[in-house]
C-alpha cells in the first residue's frame, strides 16, 4: 500500500484561508475530543448500545449502555465526535496489558502473541459507533482518519482493529491498515470479523518521507477548522509534541463503574485476581 493510492487528508495551501478559519473557530459543526468526564463516557456507552442493538450485535439491557471489561482499564482512552452537546460518534483505544489483554484476543490471540513475543506495544481500536442520522458520512470518515493518526502519534508499535469484512475496504482506504488475520465468526456480536493492523514505525517513515509528519504537527487543527471541525487540546497536543506521549488516564470513576457493573457481569466472571487488584487500586472504594 502506498500513500499515493491513499486518500489522506488534503491540506489547504492558502494562508489567507487558514487565517479565516482561525477567525471562524467558533463556527463549527463538530467537535472531536478525548472524553474527559464520566458523563461523556456514559453518553458514549449509550450511543454504542443503541447502534449495536439496532445492528443486532448486542442484546438489550435495562441501563441502555454497552461497556466491556476493557473499558474499565485505567489507561483506556475514549474519543468522541460531538455536535453541540450530543455525542454522535465514539471509538475506544485499548492499550495491551498483561492483566486485561485486548478484545481481539478472543479471535486473534495467536496473531497478537507473535507481536507480544517481540515485546511490541499494541493498541486496539474498538467499540466504534456513529449516529448516521446526526453525523454525515464525510464527518465519520474524517473522525476515522483522526483516530488512526492519533494512534500513530502515540507511544505504540502497532495499531490493530477488528471489523466486519464488509468494512475492510473503507478502513484500508482511510487508514494505513493491512490484513492481520483471516475472517472468523465473532460469537459476541454474531457476525464475521477480520483483523487489520498497522506497523506504526513503517507508517511514520512513510509519512516522514512525504513531509506529512511535519504537516500534521503544524496544520492539522487548522485543516479541520476549514472543515468546520474543532479539535480539543488533548488531541492537538499529541500532534504538536516532539515526544510520543503515553496514554492519559481514563476518566472513569468508582461511581460510574458501580453503576455499570450489572451490564458487564459476564465479563467480570472472567476477571483474574490481577485484573481485580488493578481495578481496586485504580478506583478507590470499588467493590469487585
């Protein structure tokens, strides 16, 4: 796969246009941000629930939220797209850990084991959902591109994602991903799945050789403003920092976890003692 065949973000070369965008920074259609409160996380879980139930991927529950044990990890990051105050798209970035592993381990444990033997740092993008009634297709595509680029600028070696085979072409087009595992049936959502992966070092090298690393650092926020999309400081800071930062803390708190425990009771049955200890130490007062 080459960047020439890739539909990467097209940046404006007009300085006047960039200045105009900055003057109009308050006139935006969407805000892309890292979830930084328990309230935003709950909205994200609510959107994920309704989209997955409607698609037949999840069963109904009384709280109308969808959350897994991987959402509880203290270094999990949730990214959002918002229209005014409403969450219209969400995705979760789960860093690999000895305690929790990754969601993909259910189907692609052997493939992930090969990366772990090389001591590679892996992050999985999962729990993707968008309200197609509120969010335009172009907006969703821009959010998806940003998710991938955000991971590329993190302190990781590989970005993995597990998607329905019908979505593979769009992910390969929008992001620098290659096939990582054969098609399998994913029992949790009763649908087929395919694993995709990006070697982050190789992606950075290709971006650097095309001058895009510097472009992303200097003009990504301005480019998004030209599309009437604002980026939060936690996202722009990732691109402007000369050093790849580690994951920020998950804004989950003990109260929200206690509220959602009944919806992930099946996952909790599989938690090891090490997982429970990590959660108790991360969320004081948690009864688990």
